[in-house]
C-alpha cells in the first residue's frame, strides 16, 4: 500500500486570498503525479499530470510544482474565487499502482 | 466524444441481490479504471484494465466483486450478493496510458438496503 497524504484536510479562505496545499508521496519508483479537482456531486476532473522532477504546470490561476526527490507536490491557487470551492485530489502512480490521497477540501467564502 | 458513460446513474437494491454496473470508456483509451467512493475511505481504486486485460485487482474488496471487460468499449462491475456496506458511488475512468490524465464518468450511486 502506497501512502499518499494531503494537507490540510480542509481549508477555508476568503475570496481573493491565495492558497496552497501539499501532496506527499513515496519518492521511490515514481511514475507520475496527478492533480484532480472534484466538485460536490460531480466527477473528478483532471488538472495536471506531472512526471519530471522540477515540473511546474499552470492552468489559469492554478499552478502546481513537483519534487520527486523529496516526494511532494504543491498546488497553488492565486486569488481564490467561490467557484474554486472543491476537493483537490492528488494521485500517485508507481509501477502498476495508482493511489489517491484523501484530498484537500477548499471552501472559498465570498 | 461523449466522454465516459456509466449506467445506471442510480441503483437501489436489496441486500442479497446481484448488481451490475456498466461503463463505456472514451474511444481509443487503452486503460479503464473502476473506483469506489465512500465517506470513510475516500476514492479507492478497485481494478484497472489495459487493452481489456485486468492488470491490478488488488483493490477489489471481496470475492463478491468481479469485473470484466469483454471488449474495448464496455466493462462491467458486478457485486453478487450485494450487502448494505457496498453502498457507495462507483466511478469508471479511462485514459490513454496509465500515467496520463484520467477522464471520469458521472458515477453510479448504489444503495443497498
């Protein structure tokens, strides 16, 4: 069983705040790190897939970084909006194993 | 493409009954994944297929669960007999390769009474 941990579990911010959260994963046998955005009552939606140490990806106000040597990825949201409220999941693939973290539940107050 | 299609969207059944969930992946995707989402355990990978062949079924909880992929455009997840603790949302997802982004279906909400 691969241990993928996300922190914090939940986060409340005000509209306009910038925020970030962490995904920690085993640093051995790394293949890829995925980030998904999951709104309540909908399906998870892919944000990023990162494979190389030092990767940085950006989509609008959301960006992510990857450090495979130390086993962590950060997801950043700049200027949070109420529509950013969702659970953000990371998933780690190593060999044939795919494991999701528990998610960070973000709530953005207007 | 219509995306990943799952049916039914909702299923309510009684304990002991057989339940079959269905999934049609995105055309051309070689990987198909079945997940279960519960409040207690979050999103769990149950099994995944590559080119219709099961690769890793270590997440399947018990022998009551079975999954098949008879062809590239169809997969089933069967629970027989069903139990109340099987109540969950079951998602199917597909991807081009295992370490590419996955596209999720809308899920099947299963309630076993």
